[in-house]
């Protein structure tokens, strides 16, 4: 796209935007009586305007049917989660049987490690990206310790080359090959939360498998943000949260993917609970765990229906918008515009005040740009906040800005960039 640094251009792009009406389906936070410019969907997505109605519906079912709500009404709770499988499977590129919703993200990561972290003799090591989201680091540390290993020995982190900010796929593959004989798992984020780098998950999966290891992904920043093809890539497992790009509300329900190639494997351990029992026989309450087919068999506890209802409100919007590929086209244009405007500011001031550390290649990033601010970073961030621009701050000097295609506009991006420039002036 041929970008221009002008309000007229931004207005025209918004007018042409096929997704422009979807913004009205969200509640936009207010700043001095006007819509704030919300660029923080990487942390917490906005509330669908319909969310309240979805909750009230379920409260009514509870009120009117009480326990019969599990089996009666328009959407019986017992199978409520299945209403979400189709939308989710499209978002992560899976078969419906390969995904389910349950628990929260870090809990699911631990549960999946029960199945897929199987250290055995010389093979006990995990490769991760250096600087992974802290919760994932803590989860991996505690998992290796639980199995009797020293995390310093069992976890191999990969860092960018000297003078570089993000990882090269060739270096990831090289590291996997190097450690092939002692590796049991490659666990990567889909998109790194700090740099915004979108990893080549297909190449990583292939290398892991050649090394004889499993490949698992934490898609917290990728699901609902970039198109994924977990099934075709043959990833072994994945999990994600839905409160970032999928707008399901604070602490919203998490989801998991298990590739169908593992469905018949009786050797895979899992921490079972009655909700993972085959549905047709669950209420016989018989001894001996008999797993439901597919990812559903990893469920443990009774479905939290109110969380599922919030998630459904959001998934309906995703489906109406035409799915992740439609969103991605606008996302690329919006984030590209943000990058263009930031480069413009640097040119205007004759120096690189704002350094975008997220890869410049569209294929290696999603919505988010992580911007190092080389001058008075804290004050610049405060200026944005004071002017109704909501981004987020990461120590020591990084501002993350994420234009989200469902509810952000070209004018949002234009105005945010104007305030970045004004802060420097
Ligand atoms: C947001 C995020 C989490 C958060 O985990 P919760 O269990 O939902 O608190 C974990 N991992 C990554 C990579 C994240 O981006």
C-alpha cells in the first residue's frame, strides 16, 4: 500500500475498509468524553457490546432451569463448549476434534506437559526462545525440577545473535539439530510477547520432529492475530488464552490443541478428570478413566459456562467478520501504516528516536509493534496516556502498540503517531 502521512489519507482508508462496521460491535473505553485510542489488544481485547447479553442469557437459564440447564434450553451447558469448536478450529488451523476450551493458559501448559514432556535417559532437554513470557519460563523451570532435573541444564534458551534483536529461523533449527540427541521438547511462543516476532512454526515443528522431539506452542499472542495451520504443520500440541486478541474478557477461558496423530496413543499420560471422560458414559460414574475422543479428552473439570458465554460472544464476531484471513489483510495494512508513520517521525527529527524492534517483514509479525523510545521513554509513554492513547509499557524503554483490525482504524493509528511526534517536540 502507498501510505501517506495525512489525516485525509487515514479517513479515506477507513471509508474503504470492508471491516469498518465491526468497531461498533465493541465497547470503546472513554477518555474525556471521547473514544480513547486503544492499542492494547495484545494485553486485553475490548469487550464485545453483546457480551452482557450472552452472560444475562446464561443467568436466565440458571434462574429458570437450574440444574436442568445442563441438558435443556437453547444451548444446553453439557455441550456448550462444542459450539465454539468450529470457530476456534478455523482460527488455529485445526480439525474441530483437535481443539477444546478449558481452564486458563498456564494451567493448560502444565497439563499438556504431563502428556508431552516425557524425559527419558539422555533425552530430557527443552528448547525455548530466550526471553519467553515469564509464566512460560516458570512453568518450564518447575516442570524440569518436578522430574528431578536442574532447569539450568534441562532448559536451553536461544537468543538473537550479537547486535540483532530477533531470532533467525536458521539459528533456531541449528540449535535444535545441535542438541538433537538430548532433546525431548521444543516449546516456543507463536509470537514473542516482547519483540512481537512471529516465529516460523512450521520450520520449527519439522526440525523438532527430525530431532525426535515434540513441538509445542504457546499461542497467547498469535491466536486470533495471525493465521495458523497447526494441523498441517503437524504441531504436537498448543495452548493459548482468549482474552488478548480474542476478546473474551479478563481471565477468559483458554484453549488447547492436540494433533489427531496422538488420539490413539494410550501411552500418553494425562491428569484426568470427569469432564474428559467420554460424554456418552460420563454419568454412569463408572471406575476407570475412559477418555473422550480428541482434545475434549484432556478436559478436567466442569465447564465454566459464564466464561464460555463471553468467549462465544466474541467468536460470533470473528465468524461474521469472515475469519482470520480477512482480519489479517487489514491487520497487515494497519500495522504497516503505524510503521510508516513512525519512520516518518524519525525522518522529521533527523534521527532514530523510535526504533521498531519487531521484524520489518510482515510474515514475521502480527498486529503488534514494539517500539524502543530512545529519548525520555517514560515521559513519552505518559504523554500518550494523557492524550487518550492506550498502549503498554515494558521495561526499560519499550512501548508496545497493537492496532487490532476488528476495532482499530487508520485514524487511530494516525492520531497515535501524531501524539508520538508531539511528545518528542
Ligand atoms: C499472556 C500470556 C500468558 C498468560 O498466562 P495466564 O495463565 O493466562 O495468566 C502466558 N504465556 C504467554 C506467552 C502469554 O503471552
